[in-house]
């Protein structure tokens, strides 16, 4: 333990999460190379960029995860050996063969107009397929018009935020949370307001309901959760729905937005409950970046509850915002391919591989004194640091740099609103898991 703590407490690693951490330094393209990019002054940045973007970049708040991912890429070119990159949730499994066949079939179709514009909400036949699939999953009556096809879940969140939020409105989110939510809210001048979960990362329903103010417009839920892997149970969702209805009766209406790209990456294949089943004013958002291994293809959608009080205007607003935000529409080829993949019994990836990676790493971390729940879904682990490392100077950031020196790249829990934790992405090949385990054992003997 002392060795690991000592390695993590050099002068460079005692830096805070304010932008001075290692990944922001310039790096050359190879071992021994010199930086070729001239330094840019703060004044030049502020003169060239918007105030909000300049403040974000200068404060190094643009994205810890992306910064660490880019750092790993630069390390691969430095000649120092293998890099064990656990930074980004970038699925290692290839898309299913059904997807490849569906794309080939679509490309071979010579009918005119296959790749032209369509209505901004997407192809009607694809939206009808999605509506039918989601209606069956959650036992609710959905129509094609309740579905808007989007450029991934991130596109859907930005579309919905643009549709319903005003400047200074609040978006409540249980913490820990996906760090990009801060930026999505800021895009429309809204404010993200984190509400801590329990020690086991379960919803603290009473605290969530009690924290609602007149400025609270959206409650954003992410289950299964990134970064913790927690799955919010049906009892918690029922209690939350009851509390929100009580607020509505007093004139405070809150829209629940569910971000659910990991709902089909559950290790035991069990059903993930949704607020669509329990609360009227709900919009579900998902993508197929994770369950189909299509992160780079950017295909997702949002589903408006048939019981939402603003169902019809929300339909129109999401289609409109899809256009004016510049997405215009989800990719035509990906839309057409989806029904052929999702409607096939083998149209999925083997999430058991991710589950095995998580278990192997979790077992090792517990042996080294880290604390963490049994992973249930997704491909992230969120271990708490051993006590000695929590009290050491630098905490999760110091340990992140110590691991980097051992060629293992992780993201500090600070990035997700929970210091003294790490987030590890386990959607990697087995060799990367082996190397990461060795790095942890070297740094935390």
C-alpha cells in the first residue's frame, strides 16, 4: 500500500481537477519528440471562443473521460509498450452478423430515394417498429408518433433539453452521474443539480422528491448507471412516481427523462424497470451504441409516454429540435437496418464477455482493498479507494496518475461527482484486463 501511495504522490500528481492534471499538458507524437504546437494564451482563447466554451476549456471541464482516452491514444505512440486503456466506454465487441447483413442488404437496394431526407423524426415504418417493440417491453400503448429517431442517446438528450428547458431551469440527477450531462444542460443555459444516492448507489427517493424546487423541470435517471453499474429497482421507481405525483397535485410538475443505453447489457439478462411503467410524465431515451456495438454509428431514439400531459406538443418539439440543432435526422442507413437486427433472435452481442471482465477485475480489486458492489449491468466498475489511499494527498487523481505510469489508463471518480473512486471501463479484450490487473497489483501491492 505504501508503495502505491508513494508512487501516486509526486509533485505532478498532487494537482487538483481544475485543469492542471497531466492530460492537459502538451505531448509530442512519439518517444523523445518535442511539442510542435505553440502555447496559446488565456487572452487569445477568450477572444476566439464563446465565454462558456472558453471557461470550460480553461477550467479543464470539457471531459475527463475523453481527456484520458486521448491520453491513452498518445501513449500508444510513445514506444513505451502496451497501454491498458480502461477509460472510455467504447465497446470492444463487433456488431452482430445480422447488422452487417442488414447493412449489405440496404446498400444493395437500388430503389431511388433510399438515402435522401425523410421527416425529421425518422422513417415512419422504423418509428412504428420501435413503438411496437417498446410497447411490448413495457406493456403500454405506443404509437409511431411517440418515437423520434436521433443521433444516439446524446443527440436525444440534447434534443429534449432544447425542447423543454429554459435558461436557469434545473435538471436534477442522482450522483454519481455521467459527466457529459453537465454540458448538455449548459448547452441550453440550464443547471445540472446532483443529488447524492445512498452509499450503495441506490436512489434516495425522499431526498430527490424533497429537493424539487420551482426551478426543477427535469429529473434525469440513468439506469443501469454509468459509472456505478447500479440498476434502480422497481420498488424505488414506484416510490419515486408516488412522490412526484404528490408534487404534481401541489402544482409542481416534473418530467422524468430516462437515459437507458445499458438496459440490454444486464449480466443476468433480467428486465430493467422503467418509469414508463409507473409515471405518466416520462420520456425514455436509448441508443444501440452498447448493446449492438454501434457507438460510432450514432443511432438512438426517444420515446414519449402515451400518458404524458404534453404528449402532442412534445412530439412536434422533438422533431423540430432535431432539425434546428443541426442533426436534421438520424442516419438513414442505420434507421433502416435496425428492425432487421432487433427483430432477429441473434441480433445482439454476447454481454457475457463484459460480465466476465467485470467479475475478474472486481475480484482482484477486492483483494487489493478496494470496495465495490457486485456488478449487475453495463461494463463499468466504480470501486472505492482503500482507506489509506483516500486519506493520502491526491486521492483518486493521484492514483489515476500512478496507474498511468504503469501504462493503465482509468478515469478518477472526481469526474462523476464522487472523489475517492475510480471508473473502469471493462468493454475491452481479455489481454487488456490482464495488463490492467498487473498494473493495479504493481501500484497497490
